[in-house]
C-alpha cells in the first residue's frame, strides 16, 4: 500500500470525508487539516476546480489563476488525501461511505451543477433540441478550442434568445455576442482573441480596429427578463434598506444594463414572460412570450399580449441546483436538510451540505454578498464594466465555507476517533480509486501533468 495511506491508517484519528474539491471543499479540507483532522476529498473530475474552471467564462483569467493557486495550496497539506475521478453515488455509494467507512463526518461540497427547469410547459422535451442549458453552454465556450475536445457543441447564430436576468445569464449573452463579433471581425481579416475582446469591450475593440461596429451587420443576442430592468438581480440592497436606498439600487441596475448595451452591444427585453414553446419538426424554434406588468410589487401577465420570437439558438439561464445523487434525500430541487445552519441531511447522521449544494445558488455574487461585500462593487468586477479591477470575487465563498466547516468540525471532533482498523479498510478503498485514476498520491505532480488549458 502507498506510504501516505499507511501513515493515514496507522492510528485512530478524526477523519472528515469531503465530496467536491472546489471552493467550499478545499476550504473545508484546509480548515480540517489546520486542526489536525485528516480530510479525504472525493473529486469527480481530474482537477478540483469546479465552476472556477468550467462555470466561469474563460475571460476571468486572472481570477481563475488566483483561485487555482489557492486550491492547490490547500491540497498540498499532508493530512489531505485527494481522490480524483471519483463520484459519490456512482463510483462509491453513499451507503458505503456513510455506513461502511463511518468517518467523523461527511461534507457534500459538490456544488450546484444542474440547470433549473425553464418554467414553460413542455420545455424539458426540447433540451438539446433547440433549447440549450447554461452550464453545458459555458463549458463548451471554455473548452471547445482545446485539441481533442469531445464535449457538447453549439452553433452560435445571430438573434439568439437567452432567458434569464441574473449574473449567469449576462455571462451567456456576452459569450454569444463575443463569438458573433469575433466571427464577423475574422471575415474582415481582423482576429482579436476572445479574452482581449471581453476585457476591452466589443464596441471599443472594433473601433480600435478602425471599423464601424454597425457595418459588421451583427444584430446580436437578446436577454429576455420577466420583470423590469430595474428589478434585475444584479445589484442588491440591504434587507432594511430605506426607500431612497432601494431607489438607488434600482438605478444601479439600470446603469449596469446601459453599460452592457454600450460595451457589449447586448439587447435586453424587459417584462417578457415565456409561456409556450414554438415547435417545428420536433425542435424548439422559438418561444411565445406574454408581456408583464408590475402592480404594487407583484408581477402580473397582460392578457392578450402574447407574441412569438423565433431563433436558431435559445439558452435557458435561470439558475442552478444540486445534481441528484443516489442515496441523498431530496426536497424539491434541493437536498433535504434538517438544519439550514449546519446543513445536516435528513436520515443521514453525520452528513452535511456545504456551499452551493446547500443553497442551490451557483453564482459568486450570492457568496460574496453573504460576506458583507458591497454588491455594486461586485457588479463592476464580475461584469467587467471597469478596467483593471482586481477584487477577489470569491472572498465571500471562502468565508462562508470556513464558517460552515467550523460548525461541522466542532460536531465531528466530539465523536470518538475512527479506529485504525476501520481506517485501514478506507485506505484500501482509496488505494483502489487511486489506481483506477492513475493517481500516485502526489497532488502537485498530478496537477503538473493535468494542467487546465487556461
């Protein structure tokens, strides 16, 4: 057996199992290791970067590199056992690790990866048949230019439709317009890398190339939002905000959309509620919308206002929820918790949710807002609406993970240490997973061999 695993199982100790190695998982593992508690991190992918690698569009290059370094530093600790290419509920059953291994605690930090269902009757039947989900779309954008890419493929078309309104949907419309204008510029013999195009902005980049943006003939993508622009979840007021503060927040939202229109040539259609798919030959080719009104803070749909919008690309971007795992109880779209403070799961003693898998929120803004950071600052940084900003958008996510891990670890260390005999069996199982993945226990060497593309 590997020397690290022999040392791990040589004596009784507290051990926490963590499912998922990205922001929340790495922070929890580091918290455990700093307190003399061993951590086993099951990671379903080759690398532990989660949505930092596959959920954030690739123009967040500086943020991504900084986060990779932070996660790598956490996993360099000798008391953290990294187990790649191992998915809970598939490669290891929930019952095996919770009852068989019976460690001090189990933390689910596997994130929110499943797209929320578009609230249009029958829409689910058209997924990948004209209707595209946000997570797969962003993954494609991040990786499709890599040699040997074999994931999903999408064709970018003009006049695309995006349904959403939050930060993630803004990423999607930016991706579409960046691809459209990059293609149009190439036809003029001008090749601008997509990251540079995003950083400088589409309008400024085209003008710098000596070209009139309107002469390219690109109409661009339209974001459809069911409420008013001033209601879009881009900037947030405090819970006890005064009327003046609420009005200021609404103004910030409108200003942000104005900048997006100018900088990225995005169209936004407010007060548009999707109500039915338009089908042709088994594919979704458009949506029927109904106009909405805000009456005393309540959304109402206007009778007789239905109209059709057709497109060759329709992307739903209305949020993400945890992926169902065999053996994990669910309640609606989320896992079934007995405590939202600790994330304890119903019917699974010693098992807790952590991070986005607990909240079902898949964006950075929510995490950072929880840490008390001013949301308007986040909007500037996240949307790239100001140049040379270097704020750490993930500060709140790390802080939240630390706070949640603290509660769980305090509970775990009150339990008896895991006997060495049981740890020996766990070590055997880990050895098997390492052999399957081709991992030799050296995290730094593994990452060096499996570097992300950017």
